[in-house]
């Protein structure tokens, strides 16, 4: 049974989960949180969703804000400290380019636990690090490196540091080396974006690697980066797209066949509009059919939206457990703003608003987000997702640009404060200096350090902070 609410587009698997909070209880919690300097009142919703002044007791402001780094967000919200934010971006970029980025083509002490079949490593981002073991590992370095390129290009502009483009070029060299370059090969243009399986290319990972290449082309005037991205987009449109807004996921490079959907999957593919890369390719001279695919995917996302502002029916979410991946609403919600800007169709902006509201509901009082967030917004106690908070800030920044609704600014302030509080600034382990903690793991009976570092926490923080500085967003 599919239980539809005409206002919320919610389906029974999320709306009717056991233990879901009542609307009145949730509204009261959100209102108190907003007044206390934590979670802001929901932006852009109905009058019932927007909260007026309250004479109730104040909840203390976020208590994990780094002491002395930024001004705390109170009832009369102040702006983020630009000098502190700039210093944090500098330290984060130094970590990306000086610590996390590979300088050699061969692995030394790094683990390759997913057995990724890359033949080159120079320029790639070492993406996983546990402070307890001081051990590096990799997880899909292609899309992580592509996003790092975007971060470095934007930071170069925000900080007036053209030297950061050298690290961006080094990252682009890794992606450039890991692709099919033979024009006679049927797979010409394919990028070897291995992710969950060492010998299988993830379609979403390819798409998520490309926006940085377009931006690097703009920043350097070197058109071959954009050409590489166009060829990769064309390959995915030609081979991975199934029609009706869905892409196949995993290409086995040994025999150029796609893996079947996972057992129990309801759909043959996923609606991948990540980074609005198909639309951006068209806007840069790509084939017109890419725009058609982009809007077919956008329409599919509107039809499949559940819960409001998210898509639990597609991996990496898990409809069976009610777990929603912390970046799903970012990857598919933010491109709705691109669709609105291109088409002026208000349905797309409304969907992006709902994605922004989902993050507002999921955000904790101090601005944090947990990887294990369910449909009813109950969470696990460990394993934060700082990368998800930074992605939420990026979405809220673009929503602010479109709507000028000040509640988005409140969300930006709280989320960015949390990111700042998760940055290593005074360390004994040099591998941590400037990085952001992705999550704090359960101790498991040990007194070992619980800090888990993923490059994407630092990467998405740099993206969000750089856009805030470049666009002079008054948060």
C-alpha cells in the first residue's frame, strides 16, 4: 500500500514508522531549538511550519562550538567570524594538498582494502584515516578527488591563492590517467571510478567527479579538462542511462557488462542527477539530449520523493530499516535549484526547499548530523556525518541565494559552527592537522582514539566555506 499525503508526498514506509514524533511535539522542539541558537525554524514552508516568537525558556546555544574560534549563535544571531573561517579553510586546504593527496604513483603504507584496480595513484586523495591506528585507506578516490578539485578551485578564488590550482591540477591528472583514451574502444571516455567493488565502475562516482574538471578548466583556461568531462558524461548517457529517469549502477570492466540490480531492489536503476552534471554539460556545449535526460531524471525524482525532501527508495538509503543516507538529499535536492534556474518551473525549487527542510529536521541542536538517521529523525549515538552537515550548508547557501529567507542563514551559521568545531587545530599526529573529523565511533571497550577521518568532511567543508566567502553570504 502506498499512503499518500498530498501536502507531504510521504509514503507509508516513512510516514507511519513506529515511534514517529507527533507534529505538535516536533514543532515545539524545533521552535525551542531555533530560539536557543541551535536548529533554526523551518524555512520556506507553510505558515504552520514557520514559528513565531516564544516566551518559553531558552535552550543553551550550541555547546560544541570551538572556543574563541567563532562567535556563538544566540537568539540575536551574529555573523560567522570571517577571519576564523578563512584560517580554517587555509588549514583544510593545506591538509588536502599537503597530507591527504598522493604524491607518488605507487602505494607505500596505505591500505587498499576495497582492492581498487587503479594503475595510477599520484594526485588521488587518501580518503580514510583512523586516529587509533594511524592507518590510511581509500574509498572511491575518483569522485573524492573530483570533489577535492572543486574545493581547491573555489578556495583558490576565496583566498586569492592561485597556488592551490597546482594541487587541483595534480588531482585532475589522477582522473585523467584512470580512463579509456583509445577512440576506437567502445568504452572511450569511461573513467575508472571504482567504489564498492574494485573492478566495477560506479556510475554515480563518475558523475560526481566531473564538476571539478569543468571548474578547473574555467580557472586555468585549459579546455582539455572540460573536454574530458564531456566525454565522460557522453559515455554515461550513451551506456548507463536506461530511460525513464534511471541509470544503471555498476559496470564490470572485465566484460563491459552491467551488474543486475541488487536482490530485492524495486527499480532497475537510480535517478542520478548528482551535481546537475548533465545540465551543466549541455550549458557548456554538450549534446542537447543531455538536457532531456536531466529533466527526465528530475521528473522521476519528483515522483519518487519519499519522505519529503529525500529518497529512501534508492540506495545507499535503506527503506527496510528506515535509514536515510546523510548526503542523499544533497546529491538530488541541490540539482533541483539548477533545474529551477534553467526552467523557472517552481516545482523544482519547492523540492529543493523540502530537501533543505529535511536537513533542518535532521540537524542536532549543536549543528551535527548522524549517519544513522531514520525517517522519524531518530538517530544512533555514534558515527557522525560531518560531510553531510557541510553538504547541507551548501544546499542552504543556494536556497538563500534563491529565496533570501533568513531561516536558511540561521541553518548555515549553526551547521558551519559545527564543522569548525570538528577541525583538528592542535595535534600530536601530523596526519590530522587541518582535517575535519567525519565521525566519533563507539569505543567498543577500548580506550583507543574514536576519531574517524574521511577526506570528504574536509572537502565539503572547504566547498561550503569558500562559497560563503566568495558570494558574501551574510551568515
